[in-house]
C-alpha cells in the first residue's frame, strides 16, 4: 500500500510530518516540536498515534513529545541525545514502522547526533535539518567535513527520493543560491515556481533529490560553478570540496 504523508505546520516555519499506510489509521510522527497541532491533526484525520521518530535533539523537533506521551503510550525512536527516546537508533539500523522499512543514516553536522530515515520503497527520506530544499542546516555542533560527508551521503540516494525536511526555508534559500549561481537556468526556473507556491501559501516540500542536485549549492560543492563562486567570495583558491562547502556555508551564514 502507498504511504500517505501529512504536513502539520508548527511555529513560524516548521513542518511536523505524520505518515501512515493508505487505509490504515496507525500513524507515525516525525519531529513533533509542538503537541497542539499534532493532536488536532490526529483528531481531524481520524488517526491513532502509533510511534514517534526523532532526527535530533533541538527543541523545535522534540518539544511536543512530553505532552504527547502523557496522552499516548507510544514508543519513541531516535538518537541517544533525546531523553524521551525509548529505542536508540544508530547508523545502519533498520526501523520497521507503519508497514514501511527505513534505513537509519547518521548525518552529523547540524548536530552531532543527527539521524535521517530513508525508505527505498517510496523512496523518501526524513532528513530533519541536515538537508533543506535549496539549502542545508547551520553547523551548530559539527564540522564542515562532517556536514559535507553527510550531504554527500544524502546526495547518493536515488535521484527520485522525496526530501522531507522540516522547515519552510525554500524561498530564502533560493535567494542565496541565486547569489551563488545567478546563471543557473534550472535554479531560475525553480525560483519562479517557488515564488508562485508561496504566494498561494502552498508548502514547497517535499522536494525531489534530482532537483536538489541541480539547484542546491550545498550539494554542488563538487561542481566548478560553485567552486568558482566560492573562490570569488573568499578571494583565494580552494583546495577541496570540503573547503568549497565551508566557504559557501559561511557565506550563507552572513547573507
């Protein structure tokens, strides 16, 4: 049966993902930073909470778990750094939930404990704040080497993989991406499409990995156009893909 994924807006720009098999009422949550919209969505959709998946420990991803556990007795799967986790996940684990099998991927950089959950049957990945549509997460705990390795790992997934990240940052990310690659025609086209979606208050997620590979500068540090842009920005030659990525990430931080 196909997987149905619901988008629950939270705070100013977060998305909480709720998924279940079509025709099934057992649902799984991903990164519930706020319990109130989750409870409302479950009631409106007629679904029963079956489990919670966590990508990393930041409050906007775990802040709703305590209240949800008071209302629902369900297991919580995630990294060791989240106190509410009842089943600690690590790189290479397999997680079977809601009739779907996920491979657990360690993707440190944004945080050291960050995990992503990839299903090759859809295919899709719940990647938290590691990879965004046209962007990537800030390096709060990890190094550029770690983040580039994590992004490269996600970039190697099947190109038709749906990218379920957790923030509606796409429009701002594309604005920066155009500063890096102003002549990228696919990026220009994506910019127009996203502007129209946001004008109509539509979500821009999930995105598709193939689109990220052609328009996301943080997946393209191995491309000459990004290397050239990084060197123009920093004013000196770069010697590795990691250095190119680091320059681009620092550029975005001050953009």
